[in-house]
C-alpha cells in the first residue's frame, strides 16, 4: 500500500479552533497554548493549585525549545506558521530563529539581495513566527545576527565597529649591525576586504635563550626598546647594541575581516563586530533599531519574544584579538602601560611567539586577558543585555570561546548557555552554573544533541543520555539542535537540513520535525524534558562546595581536584566561582554557608590555577574576601603551597608580601585547612564537619542535583557519567542512597516520574534525623526525581500512614488501596513497618514469565516522494517467529519508518485482581509506545523499556501492540548514497527479547 504525505503539514483542527478563539488577540496579549497550564512553574504553583499540576503538565515556559534553522529570509510566512504549530503540537515551548545553511553549496541561490538576513521577507517570516507563537503560547528567540559570531550588514572590516586583530612582524638584527628598511611587515597578510592597517608600535628586544621554550623565543624584558618614534614614512634605521642577538618587532592594528559562518547571509555582506568596544555593540543595536524593529515587530517581541541569542564567541584571527582602546584599558586596570609587555602576548595562528621569564610571562598574560574579559563583559555582554531589556527581551549567550572569565559572564547574562558538542565534561557546565546561581538567576541552557556525522541517525536515547548528566551539573533548559525549515534551494528528501550534507558528508545534529518517524512519539520526550526542567527551575539550588577558580574559563574540560574524580562518585556536588562573583550581593556568609539563600555552599575549596601550571595564586582582593568569609564561619580547604602564593598578575610593589600576610591570617583560623595532596581533601572536609546532601557509601555513577523550595527538597538523580568519552560505559546502579532534608521532621519521600507526570509516595525507606535513605536502581542514563515534603503535598491520601522499613517482598509501594507489597512469586512475606509492627502478607501463585513466540508486524516504510518535502509511505506486513533488528531482516534492511508489532498472550483462569505484570521490551530503537487490549500504557521510559501493564491485563487472551519509530538513516543510505552511503546500517526496530513478567501484590 502506498501513501504520499507532505512534510509541510497543515493546520490541525485543534490549531484552527485555537486560532478562532484567539483571533482577536493583539500583539500585546499572550494566550496560553491549547492544553498548556497557565499556572506558574515550580512547587509554588502546586501550593496554589493544591496539586502537582506544575509537574504533571509543565508550563510552556519550562518546556524544551528548538534551534530553528532558516535559509536566511527565503521563507514563506504560511510555512513558518505551520512549523510553529508543529512544534507546539509536539509539546515544545519555543524556538530560536537562526540563519544557518551550511548545506547549501551555491549561496547565490539564496538571493541575499532580496531574501537575506534582516531583509523584508526575513522580517515577514519573523512576524509570522511571533504572531503564531502568541496564539500557541510559545516564545521566539532571535539570534543577534546571521549565523555566528555576531555580525550585521553594513559594517566593513575597516570600520571602528568591526572586529580587530593585532598582527606582528619581525626581523632579526645581529649584534652591532644596522637595520635600514621598511618596518617589518605582518607575518600574515590581511584578510580579504581589509584595506587599511595602522602601525601601533615598533620595538627592539634582545633574544634570551634561557627563556625560550619549544615554541617560543625567549626575550629579555629589560632590553625592550620603543622605536616607534624613529619611524619615518614607514621605514626605520636602527643599530643593534654590540651584545647578543636582537629582534625588531612591529605591531599592526587592523580589521580581522571575519564574516559570519557559511555566508554571505545579507547584501551588503555582514562582518563580525568588535566584541570589546562600545562601537561594535552600537553597530548591532543601531542596525536592529533602524532596519529591523518595525512597530509591529516591537509589539510582537513584547508579546512572544523570549531572548536575543549569541552563540559561542568564535572570533577568528591569525594574530591577537584586539580593540583600539585595549592599551588604555590595560593601564587603567593594572596601572602599567601595555606596550612593553606586547612581545609576551602576540599570537601566530593561536600560538604564542615570544616569552619572558616564565612567572612574569604568566602574570602578563593573566593581566591582558583579564582586561579583555572586562571589556567583553562591559561593552558587549552588559550593553546587549541592557538593550534587550529595553525591548522586553532577555539575553541568552554561550559566554566562551575567548580567553575570558566565562564564570563571571554567566553572572551577567540573563541566561547562560553551554553545549553538548563543545563541552568536554560536566565541569564545564558547573562553571556556568556557579555564575548563574551566585547572581541569583534561574536558567542554565544547553545547545543539545549536536553530534558530528549523525544527521538522520541520532536517536532520542542518545540525546537523553547526554542530557542526563548535564542536568545534574546545573542545566535546566534544553535547546534542541535543531529543527530545519522545510525546504531551500538544493534541498533533497526529506527536506532542507541546515548542516547536512556538510562537506559532502552527514552533518552535525538532527533536523527534527514531522520529516522524522520518531516525531510520532516526540510529545512523550517533550513532556519528559519539560518535567525535568520544571523540577530543576524550582526554588533555589543547593550545592555542597564552591571551587574557587582563579581563571574563569569554561569549555576546557578541566575539573576540580578530588571532587571530580572522587567526591562526585560518592554523592558530592560542586560548582565553580571566579573572583568577580565574590563582589556580588549574594556573596555573604551566614550559618557557615556562602550565599545562604542559595546555593548555600557548605565549604570553599581553593587550589592552584590549572591554567597556569597549577601555580597557587590569589589576587590580593580575593584573598581578603576569603579571609572575611572564613572569619564569618565558612569552612575553607586549600590544596597546595598557599603559604607561598603569588599574585595571578604582575604584582605592585609589596603586593606579594601583603598577599602572604593575608593568607597567613587565613591559614591560622580553625575552620581553614591546608593540604598538600589531592587525596587528603575528603579527610579535610570531614575534619571540618562538612558532609554532602547526598551520600552513598559505594562509589558509583549516580549523579545528583538538589533544589529547595518552601515546601520540599527536590533531588534529581541520574545514572550518568562525567564525560561521554569516558570508558567503560556506565553500568546499572542498585544501592542505598541517603538524602538530606531541610524541611520539618514529618517530611516523607515521593517519587516523581518525569515520563508520566505521576507522583507517588515512596513505600519503603528509613529515616535518621534529617536523613532519608532509600534504594535506588537505575539503568544507564535513567533518571529519578525524589521529593522530600510534608504528607499530602501532592494530593495523595496516605497522609501519615506508616511506611515499610524493610520487607522480604520484591517491592513495597503505595497504591490507591494503600501500602502494598509486590513479588514475582507467590508465598508469605513479612514487612517491618515504621510504627514497630511487622505485617505478614500472603500472595497467590504467580504464572511464569511469558515470551511471545510469534509477532505480526506492519511496517510503514518511509521513502522519498515526488518532492524534497514529500514522503512516500510503503506499507508491508510480516510475520516474525524471532525478533530481529530491521537491518537483519532482508525485507526491512534498508527501511526506516514506523513498525507496529502485535502478539497475543494467554493468562490462566487463576488470574485475579491481585495479579499484574511488567512488560520487558529488551532492545528497542528508537521511540516506542505500548498498548494492551486496545488501551495505551502511557509514555514509557526510553532508557528503561519496562512497562507496568498490570491494570490493562485480563484473564484469558490479551493483545499486546508495540509501536516503534526509527531514524531515517538506513533509508538515506540507499536513497542518497553520495552523502550517507558510507554509514553502516543502524540496528533499530524491536529486537527484544520481549517478556511479560507477572507479579502478585496485596495491601499490607
């Protein structure tokens, strides 16, 4: 059977009704999406509603978003509105419009003169998106320019507002000889379009081999001579002293000529702006104000606009990132002129060229990049944030890419963002989380699901495994990478994909949407992610330890001694702080906690600067703040020779001595411990009486995040890993976990299921003072949410009923009938209850597990239709005696689409209401749903494909149906072999083994 289906879709009946209802909505009023809760997010909403609706049906504001790739302005407003509907219908909360089209080779087909970024068609498309988003309750984010880094049309490489570089030239001069000629030209020619360059300075320096490294030429800093004033008409004459070898070094200031990725995107072309000057930011805001922000667009942004977005700061230059006022800013910051230090700073293709003595070189480079960080945060991030606020928008950005303090930038941003592709491990997220939480902000976002070479082969379980650990490290918003606009020039089936083909091969990330078979089930994934976000955006975060980082970089993969390797596997949590965060209003100590209202760190850990050879360094101002914290009662652990600490930058006269005096007073305090070995950190914390909020005696891959509200403690638990590249793979965990509660002694634990939205009181646990211990069993990547709150918090009727402390049964759980024991075999089971009584329960005999031996399979095989956005669906039927991946079934080897597996099982006449069963699916890929006897079992945990189907079973014959949706890559291997032919077949479909495992249960 054949069926042609357009991927472009149409307006559903529900959407048409919603549109009719909201037909009178103006751009200044926002209506909730159909079915979306209008309640505020988090447990505060639960109190207001008297239920767990905030969790069961999370608000649009906390649901995941899509990065929405457009071929610049070559979009149709009707199609834009349809795609907003598709995203809303699938349960997502917003989009980020980004002009990205790496897959299009012939850029002239985009007609940037008429359809470029910022053009009238582009604005019409944005207005269509915002207008439909108002009706559907979504938010729309906008990138500040086309692609990345930030650029706007009309800026030329020679403009003051354009990105700048400092290029150097050099010439050797032998001792006692004379150089006559032009000032040494830059070692690299200027980029295309750069027409002017200005000589900043010329210096002479004596080579000092003692300070040379494998890549750097050593120089004597005391020999530096400024020859700038001797230059005449571009030439100079200079005679070297009679001792040693000398170098002439010239410094040229010019535009970098960088354009946004995969351009051109506009006419005139856009060039990257100076990220370190007010002029660069003004060029961006002026362009928006004069050319983009029409009256109607301003009104729509106030109604449905979310954030302006900036991707990672990938300023590309063969020299040194520069701005005209850098020397002035450097001198204001340090009290010293910059030019004498320039030799230690210049770069050649990202490599240092010259060096002084090692310690001095390190200090000079620290001072320079700290100055760059100040300029970036003040003139770029802070200014753009304030401008966004004037429009009713926020600023979301990835604050890394330069050697700047990303931790401090995260505190300035409304929403900081990391990325699953570029971040090497979880500590990269913990850096940004520290900035967010010390500044009292709520959201840490993640660009999620970009995998190199995985276009149309990415599975949702891979995304979920990736994000599981990121959530434990502080992430609580997901921006999926991504959703491609339907079509564009050169697009082939299944439609335009921003990054595929990429250099002739499968590209980065996915193009999610109705073109994907798994879109049929994606509402389950969206609901799961939204519930996780709702929990992790509730209340205030709690973290055990603040790790002080002298250099606040992120996206480096560098973690914290002891904590990353030893502490985290035992339950400890940590975040990173940098110097500027110590000046925030939240940086106070009360009750032995730093930032007591949240994150409420129990201790501060300081070690040497990883980015400068692990040297123990502290700025004098920071050391004084640490002394103040410790005197106020904060426990502090220092690792390394901090009694001999150095300043991170070049010290002023007497500054090193003053620093060491402060540290001597710090180390003398009873709540401060200095250790010399990493392995001693845990013992030092124990000596200070510092313990984690989550504890398990067995080291494991269990990760956690803790949030506290007025009603409850929320613990997010995941069986994850520090980095995706870590081997061996994560194994299942099954052990006791102790959770600390901050609320009253009557608090009881609840399980919150982020897949189904159900909340249920835990049936078996123990309490010891403020600690609650329960058993946690999780498969790799699987998550669990535990809440510790008052009885009845989620509307359950069990109140203060006793719970089980231990039981001989397999499980003890609260059901609608009360405390219930469950086991996989009949017999008598004893259960010790919390009020001292031991209950005895007899369960009836349980049938043996059933493994179906025959399956009827109906496959909807997706193939290219008669256009790039049209799909032909070929239907076929098979009978399988053995479950196998599609790639191992000849009729399905190159197929992709949706498979529906049906079988029957017979339950004996002894089956009663006390019986039930778990359906174990075994290997299944990718998304799936289960129904029994025509009734849906509800959303299923993708990472633990075991479904409780007990309420749906009956005595006699039962029909089980499992619907599985796959990625498209196996079909694309044969339909587009020039791009995907080199990939191996993926093993997807239902491979099992599938087992129905009966149980019996009774109330105690």
